C-alpha cells in the first residue's frame, strides 16, 4: 500500500474523478444529474484511496486535506450560496447596447465580491428578461459567461473556488488584488468588444421588436437586501479571521472552536440568512434549491480524497514535468481548467510549483533563516515567494485557473448553470464545441495570449 500511494498509479483515481465530472454530463446526462450517483462515484473512488493512505502512513495528509481544506472550502461555498440565493433582482428595462454592457460590467465588478456563481445567478434572469423582445441574444449570454461567471472573480479569494484554495495555502486576502491590472485589461477589452458587437446586432433588430422593448418595461427592484449585510460579514470573516490576524488559530493545541472560528462565523451568517430572508424571495422568486450545493459537496469529497496522493506525487516529481516558467504554468493550468474542474487543477499545479527543485532546495538550505518576503537564489532569483511558491507562479496559476474556466461550458460550475437558464428561457445556445469554435477560441484565447505576453 505504501508503494502504491507514492507511485504514479495513485493518480489514477483522481484522474478518473475529474474525467467523470468532465464527460459525465455529456455521455450519461440523466444518470449523472442525480446527486446520489455522484456520491456513489465519489465514495467508490475515494474510500479505497483513503484506506490506502491510512495503511501507507499518509493519514495526516488525508486529515489535512479533508478537515483543513475540504471543510472550510465547502462551508465558504455554502455561505455564499445561501446568502446570494436570498438576493433577488427583478425588472425589465430597455435593452440598448449601453444597458446590456452596464449589466455585464456590474456583474464583472460583483464577481470578486459575491463570487462568480452568486453574481451570475443574481443577474442572469434580469438580463434575459430585459432582452426578451430582442432576437439576437446569444452573444450576450456568451459574454456574460466570460465576464461574470469567470474573469470577474480574480480580485479576492471569494471570487472563484480555486482562489480560495490558494488562500488556504498561504496567500493573503489582499494579495489577489495584485492581479488588478490583468483583471482590468481582460474585462475592459471584453466589454468594448461586447458593446461593439451588441451595437451591430441592435441595428439588425426588427423595428417591431425594438418598439415592443420600449413599451414593455418594469422598474428594477431588489429583494432580500438584508443579505448584503451578511455578504459583508462573509468578506470580513475571510479577510480577518485567519492565522495572519489571529496567530493562535494555527497553534497545535488550539481549541477546536478557535481553529474553526471562521467557519463558525460563516455558518452563523448562513443561518441568519435562512431565517431572515422571506421565503417568497428565496424559494418563489429565485427558485432556490439545495441541489447545486449538495452536488458540489459530494463531488469535492471525492476530489479532495483522491487528490491527496496525486498532490504528493506531483510535488515529489515536479522537475520531471518540465514546467519551469510562469508562461508554462499559465497555459498548463489553463488547458486543464478548460476541460476539468479549475479548483483541483489550481491546487495540483500549486503542488507542482512547490516541488520545483530549485525553490525546494533553496527553502531547505535557508530554513533556519527563512522569513516572510525573503528572496531566494537560483532560477527564481530576485523573486518573492507567496503561499510557498514564487509569486509569479502563483499569479500564473490563478490567472490560468480563473480565466480559462470560460473556455468551455464545463470549465467552471456557473457556465452550465447560465446555459441551462438561458435555454429554459427559449434561447438557443451553441453546442459544446460550437461554444468553443464560435466564441472562446476566437474571442477569449487571443485575449488570454495577450495577458501572458504582457503580464507574465
């Protein structure tokens, strides 16, 4: 067993788990849509791996992965899911290009505050309602997926799940603001392209559709406003309830309530949201169900378990993968994030970066004198380390995981949700490959290449 958990064979369950998430909805849609079946897959792959890890002497790795990574991860997503699910935006205003661009711009701004999923679910229905009289709407949904459901979430660990996992590995809450230039560059370019494209399609609309759009409108209304208070509470909890501000939380002998103080506060905010939000807003207007968060919980239980030996192997064999530059990490993370879940992808490449021989040797050689912000020699000369890896590598992994999640429908969770809601409203969305050939490869990829050339 010990030989297995330290070999390349140990990565197979993790690979199968990610492959099932990627192709399950495509090859067995009705079977895969049941959370019970997802749980069966997670347990079928995860339980044997957990047993092997315990027998192989890696029980501490498994314990850390489940208790200190999986539990905080799920609790944060739960709190954001519940709180944002209690906010309802309604209304139908004139669907001019400037109005639609403003919708997308607001969503892009909100994504880092309330998460890409929260921002997408808050705005997608009002956006569709606003454009219901227009014939040419598909391009609006595609740019919405890119801007709101993905690229907007770069600036905080709340923005996208992979960033929260990197936050748990040592990146400070404010470090993610260091990607402001990249966030602004991508967002502004996409908004400019969208505005030009929507202006073109707006001129092609029949006058009867534009006339109906002018007549049929209702004011914008916001329900469940108390949840914005809870959302601020979530942001402050993640920013300040951590080892950086409360060092005692990281002590070995710290009481359990102190170690998980942030999670206790987040669960309290979740309970308050459920108690104080009118049921009409949450369940009738927002059509709120628990299925999406249950799906995330059961899938990531399998991911975090099977990922444990895979991370150890990748870290031990980092040099053999040939990834040494920020650009290589950017494209490698981006490629896998496009077709697999971007959260485990980001964690895996963080493990690879932390195992690079030069950085590992430098850290070991200077262990006695290691201080925050210290610089190392070698291939990363004059480069500061964040979360245990060179800062430029962390930025490359973060950018690749978040932005390339928009390359396919399966790159990030909100993508499929937005697509499903659009199709329920009668919008004919492109197929899986149609999305790539008609949008992501010709619009997003060139912008992402420019990001690498300019910033990395």
